[in-house]
């Protein structure tokens, strides 16, 4: 029996994919975009290292499916970010990959035309072009690192990365995170368990060696230095939210036990809002109250927001899609987002600088 009779039995085809270097050459980093990425990463590192008093906010659509609406949102967010920049460090949520429990649209990179044609090569180039446009506005971008090869294609345009609740326990994602050039937020498990997140931070902080791609698309042994800026993202769990003061204190204790910095980010969506997007401003208000009452460990928040509230199914006729409305998780609308963040900035403006002195 030959090798060809034994391997790839369930593979329909291998379609060539352009290398990371080829995609980067087609959509090169501009000077303006590069400055935005560098400044965004440094600001986030400074916040995590307690050298910058601001609260960082990762806010934007649950997923990008329409780059026109996405840039419309980005322009509005840039104006808001400038207005509150003394208090809030705003990073646009730019998510291209969506993990699926069973099936469903996997995101802009995998299926950019939303028709199950899965033109991943086109999606990757379009995603990179979108990130370039956002960064050229002067707005840093954050994303979920899901596909381990993805960062080689667009990682130079990312300022913050998240590892999702379903992948925080994955060795592959911990190894990948150890080599990412950005701070990385590890979400607690869907059960609510924090141990997998603290273990992930410890693992990603160490050097690793694993199989990956280089810029030429060649399979390589990737040897990393370790990422010193891992942190926990609290997103709630099966037993409900975990952003209340008791849950925050327990998270602080878990980090102390693991001898890790008390750096926490609260995801205002998902289980923390009981999967009701309209509850996110209430979660945000609670976090602001905790900080005003003396909390020093909450350094960031995440919010799912779009131009329009709620979400919509993907119709057979894509011309029927509602502009600026999510096709994945429900979001709060722009007006609600702006109101919530401006109120937070007002309430925190005189409080946050004092945290550096504590």
C-alpha cells in the first residue's frame, strides 16, 4: 500500500494560498499606519505596566462583514477617541474570524463574499486592506487571534490581540501568543474558570518552539522569546457574569497566587451581559463605579458596538442586508456607544491619574 492511498483521504483539494510576504507586498504598511500601530502597542504596554493611567477600551463590531460600514464606524470612533484621549485609550475591535460551535459564517477572511465560496486568499487581502485603512485614520486595531497562520499575514497592523474562551486552553494558541508582537488578552473559559487563563498567561510568557509559517510561506520551526504582556479578560461563564466586586476580588487573588500582575480586562458582552447587548452600558457603568471606589486592577474593557443596534441573519439576497448591523452577535448602536464612553470619560477623568500613585 502506498502513501497516496493512506493520506489525505478526506481532503477534496489543496488550493494554493499566497504567502504572507506576497499579501503584505500587495497591501504594504504605510508610514502613517505603522506609526499608529507602534503608538497603539506602546500605549497598551504602558497601561499594563502602570506607566499610563488611562483605561483602554476595545470597542467595535462583533465582526466585520461590510468594509464600507466598518470604515464609517471607524471614522466616528476616531473622532470620539480624540475627544476622550486624556482618559480612555480607544482601540477599534476588528474581528475577521468567528469560532463556531457547529457551523455558520466563519468571518470575512474565510468567506468574504458571504456565499460559501470560501475565497480565503481574497478575504485575507481584503482584511489586510481594511486594517490598513483603519490604522491610517490613526486608530489602533485589536482582533482575535484564531487561525495560527493569520498573524503572519496581518499581525503588523494589529495593536492588541485576544485569545477566545474556546481557545485559551489550546497549546497551539498559547505558543502562538508567545510570539505575538502585541499585548494579548486571554479570556476565561466558557465555564467561567480562571485557571485556564492564568495558565495561558504563564505559558505564553515563556519561549516556545513550534511549527509555523515564515513570510515566504515556508513551514518553519518558529522559536519565540515569550510575551510579557498577557492579561486576563473576564467574559462571564456558565454560572453568569464575573465582573462584580466579589468576582474581581477572586480574580485578583487568582493572579496573585500565580504570581502574575493584577491586570484585568472586563468584556462587557457575552455572559457578562447575559448575551443581551443592550446590557453592556450597565456593565460599563458598574466598572466605572468600581474604579471610582478604588479598584486598581481593571485596566481595560471590551464592548460590542456597531452603527445599528442588534443583529440580523444573513439573507439569501445580500442586497437585503441592513447597513451597519451585525451578522453575528448583537451590538449596541453608535449613539449608545458614544454616550456610554463619554460618560465614562467624564466620571474617570479626575480618578484615573491617582491610580498610578497607589
